[in-house]
C-alpha cells in the first residue's frame, strides 16, 4: 500500500491545530465603519457624547450703595412713559426712594408724606424720585389718585434695585423700603432704611438736606 510522506517541517503545523469546540459559536460583529480602533484591528464606532450644557452667565454681584458712594446710573420710564436718567439730576440734590408697590398702605403713606412736604424739598433745591417695580400705567394711576407732584420711575424686573443693593425684608418676601439723598456732585450723603415707619423717610431726608 502506498503511503504519503510528510516532511518534518509540516508536522508541527498539523499538531498545533486544535479541533473547533462545538460549544463556542463564532461571534460575528457588525460594527460601523466610521472609525477604526488600533486594538485587535476591530472597527469601533466613536462614542457619541452630548454637547455640554452651557448655562447662561450669572448676573454680576453688586455691592450695596453706601454713604460716600457714587451710585450706578439708571435709565427708567416715568409715569408718563418718558425715559429718565439719574444723570439728569446732576448739579442739584436728589432724593431717590425705593418702595415696595403702588397702592400698598405703607407706600401710600410714604408717597403722601413726600407730597405734603414737597415744597420743603423744592426750597432745599432738591428733586424727589420714587422707584418701584410697578409699570408706568400703575405709576400714572397712583400719582393721579393721590396728586403726587414728583416723578415715579418703573423698575420692572427690579434691576436697579438689585444694582443698588437695596435689601429685602421679611426673609426676602417683601421688597425693601430705602431712601438715598444724593448731593449735587452725585455722591450719596444718606442711606435710610425703615420698612414699617414710612413717614420717617421724609423727616430724615429733610433733616439731611437742610444741613447741606
């Protein structure tokens, strides 16, 4: 019987081959061809990452306006819809008072106290300006109802209130009541805060104005 002879160099190759195990099925990977990984030559898709969420910048933290400061300028609408800037009053004293809201009991008392003493403010050469978050139409009705002779400005969104650092009351639930007396050079000479005695704002500001 004829025998096929094998070279010695072929024997190790035949011996190194092992039968396939029936319990280990072949795993067929169907991977996208978009990118290549150098590891084991597999084609792997690049992981998709969601774009990072970019939060809007926080508003700047503003320091509280204090005595001796030059306060930030503002440009707000008055009760007639006219734009008014703080810089308009430069060269004469001005009383700027922040109050919570038109028609509230304390704010009505304060506004009427300024009205009743308005001639004294004029005699001192000073202007009076009230600021709250109410809109111009609310200010117009408020000024008309109580015959207020001075300017009311609409700080919708309370931006100026925040810029000036006017503190809130009742754990932040009530807008603060604060009055500033600014001299003719634009420098703050008095900061007076009293939520529950609104008429005292008039007394304190007049006392200061008469000493300038």
